[in-house]
């Protein structure tokens, strides 16, 4: 990992998932302040060190954020953490804390994560990753 990426939170995503790749491209466009680095979670030897240690199997179930300081976050918690740090998402932040938002956000996030291979067609209609 480069010195530059060690100073930024690392977004770990499924690098063989077309939906995940598009999501990271969008994240890069929204990251005006350069607060995030992205990394394929399948590249296990290069995973950033953190406490508690990352579980490679869980990394493929949902996106994870490894902040510069603090514990890693996954799924909706990671999305909510990122929203605070991405100026274009600041208007949405209050809605992420309304009563029931955590419950709904977790459910919606898990559904999208489970169905991500069907949401965006893979290159040439063929995925490298089994569904």
C-alpha cells in the first residue's frame, strides 16, 4: 500500500463485481476531498492491517471501510460513515439517522449486496465470479 493510501480510509470492495466496480467509480467522483482509497478485497495479501482483523470471506459479502483510525465498518454502517466525509452526500446524512433508518438501511444494503451480480450485467454478459 502506498504512503498516500495509508493516509486515507480504504474502501474494500469485490473487484470482480461489475456493480461494485461502478460503485467505486461513483465514489471516486464524489470524493472531492480525496479522503478514500479503494482496494479489491480479493487481493488478500494487500489487505490493510486493522483491529479487529479483517475476515476475507466477510469482505465479499459486503463493502468494508478501514479508517485511518478506528475500527473497520461494513455495509450500511460503512455507507453512513462515508456520507459524513463526502460533501455531495451531506444533504442525505440527516435522513440516515431518522428512526428506523438503520433497520431499513441494513435490510436494503443486504438485499443489494446479495443481488449485486444481477443488478449490473457483467462484461459481455459473463461474470468471472459464481453467483
